[in-house]
C-alpha cells in the first residue's frame, strides 16, 4: 500500500472528550477523519468528567475506527502502522486509545507509533497543505494549553512561554459559564462576540513584563465575573455575588463577549509578535481548539500579511482534537524508521 502514496497510517485520539480515528497517507494526505464528540454527556456538568469520558471512549472507539477505515476505503491489512496520541491528557481516556492501538498493531503485525498531542496540534496546519520551512514559531491554544514554541522540526520543540494560570480555551469556557451560554463555551462566546461592541468594556490584557513570553488569563476571567455579577458580598464561605447574567439583555451579553474576546486574543497575538521579534523565523504554526476562533484567525492573518509570515492555520476540522494530526505526524516518525513497542504507556503530561 505504501509504495506510491507514502505510508498509510491509522491514527487514534482519545485524550479528552473526543473519540477520534483517521487515516492519513504520506504524512499529509487525509483519507478520513472521524470525530465523535462527547459534549452532550458533559454539558450538564459544565466541564469534562473523567470517568464519564473514559466510559464513552470505550463504547465509541471501535465504531469510530471502523468508520475511519470505511471512509478511507481500506481494511486493517492495508495499513502500514497504527499511531496513537499517548500524552498529555486524562489518563483513563488516553488508556482507551493506547490499548486499542496496541491491540490493532499487534494483531496486524505492524508498528505502533506513539504521538504527543501537543506536537500533533502544531502539525495540524501541515495536513493537506504545501511543505513549509523550519524553524517556525508554534502557538498551541486549547482548553488545556496556551504555549509558544520554537519549532525546529515537527518533532523538536523548545518552549518559549506558557500560561501561568488558565489556558485561553479554559478562560473562554469560564466566560461562557459566567455569561450563561452553555458548554463548550469557546465557540459560543466567539459567535456571540460577532454581534457585540468589543470596546464596550475595557478588560485587562496581561503583559507579564518579568516573564515576557508567558501568558495569564485569570485576571481577565475575574474582571469579567465582577463586571457581570458584581463584586462578592460577605467573606469566606458566606461570600456571594450580587447578580448574575440572567439580568443582562442579549446586547449586553454580546458586548461582554466581544470585549472579553478582544482582550483574550490581543494578549495571545502580542506574545506571538514578540516571539517573531526575538527569533528570526518566517513561519507560524498554530494549533488547538482556539485556533478555530474567528478573531484569532483574522488578527494572525493581518499580522502575517504585515510581516510576510507563512501562517499555517489548520482547516477548521483539524483545530479541535482529531486523529488526522496524530496519523499525519506519525508519518514523519515512520519515515525516520521510528516506532514504539507494546510497553508504550499513557502519560498525563507532555514532555514539551
Ligand atoms: O484542542 P481542543 O479540542 O482540546 C484540548 O486539547 O483542550 O480545545 C478545546 C478548547 C475548548 O476550551 C473550547 O472552548 C475552545 O477550544 N474553542 C474555542 C473555539 N472553538 C473551540 N475557543 C474560542 N473560540 C472558538 N471558536
Ligand atoms: Zn487538544
């Protein structure tokens, strides 16, 4: 199978609340990309419940893999390797994908390739795209991470800076909770922000002068909370907030969403600009759920045009957690003759 198309790899992703499988040929050509979200299961808890997530992965993993093979028009025997995102993430969730990948690799006698989810997010803009130049600056913006990297090649990252508190996606999810918009919040805040005045409120944009490349979003979140609900009344366990978002008109909510989005995205883009000031590179790789954000995409596109940066934004279907980015990056490890043995384990933390 691999002769004229490059290695054909099945990727599996189960690090959080998306069960995903995809087939990618030659590291970049996406033959299928199947994602089963669990949002409806976690919505009433306003966040991912690890036990519910692992059980849902168990139920969905085999149908999702079968669907990915069916869409690609391939059988298990056509594959050259099985890849799996094995860190970082929720251990119980990761283990479902890792176990499935090991069993499949063993049963067809093909290599097993473990992939770091953070590396994979930064690889997403490479899928179905032209080759790019390295080194690059890499920006990962998701529910769990907000980090900048110097990317020497897709498998070699040096951390330049990261959030010292909330991830930007987490801040979006909390903003949605404060504004009573539902879960997951990022897309909802983004959509509502389009109808609002982004200068209605002046929320703080953290600059962190001492740690120049780091991010902080907890001050922004607290400012939004107090602006919407008022400052807490009382002390300790008796403290309560005087009002909530149910008292706001639709326009007031939209103005809060737009002003929050301006502050959050401006904070991200300023640090990206700094990274380009400090490192003489001309490529920007972006990945993670928040790379679907309309304002981030527009502001980065503007920056890229001004500075003649080769900006690689992932296609919308490759922004959120997906397995095409796992299978694609595994193509590079496979090309280098790298693989893992059946002792591959899941790990909560990334090594980058
Ligand atoms: O990469 P991802 O699917 O999972 C993690 O690895 O965390 O990212 C999910 C995060 C969530 O916090 C979600 O609210 C956020 O990405 N997100 C967005 C948008 N779409 C998803 N945040 C802002 N604007 C969006 N359009
Ligand atoms: Zn992710």
